[in-house]
């Protein structure tokens, strides 16, 4: 493991950030996965990760604001899980561990990005007045899922110097 992440473990040299976004949106639209799961699944697929499917399962409790409590948007949670996979620590250490510091920094970037676009990160506020079974609600959540999958992919590409083939 290197100082800021596990980049030495990843073989992919290029990725389409827009395909990460589209796949995440598609997973959600088709009802295959909820927001957080869709982001992890899309990152796994597009970055060609040898990640166990149980990592997608770990994201299963975050939709609808963590277990349907309507707290933090699940799209943020899926994004944070994904950057943690790349940059987080796998063994106990100190708070000064560069991997810990970097992952917290990137998680903050994701949270601030979401709030910058949507003003709040609270699911109950984001969905206020919406029927949870409505097309309006689903469309909004698909949008959030795509935005966060895209931002997550942009961060991974930037931090690991992976080529974004969309930027050509």
C-alpha cells in the first residue's frame, strides 16, 4: 500500500467517468440497486475491481437516508464507501495515518459537493412533500445517484492519475 491509497493494487489505466455515472443511474432506474448500492456497483464494474460483491451488500443499509430513516442521502454514503475502498486504511493505526487523513478529506469533498448542488444532505428535506413511490421521487434519486457516482469517479481518477477517456 502506498501513502495515499492502494493505487498499486489497481491495474486499470483509463475509465469513462460518464459511463460510471450512466451505469449507476441505470442500476437505480431498473430497480436493480438503490442509490448507495448502485454507486458501489458502478465503481466496481467500471474500475474493473476485484472487489467482493459483499462490498455492494455493505451499501444496502444506506438507502432512503440510512435504513429508511431519511437522514443522510444514501448517494453520499455510497460515494464515501467507494472512496474509502480506494484510499481508506485496512489496519488500525493513528489518526495521523495519511490514509485516514486523505479519506476524511475526500469524504468531506463529496459531502460539500452534494450540499453545494442540493443545499442539504438530509433525505427528509430533499424529499419533503414527495410521495416516496412517485416518479418525481425516483427521478430525483436517480439524479443524485448519477451526480455522486460521477463525482466519486472524478475524485478517484484525479487522485490515482487514471485517464478519464471523456476528457479527450
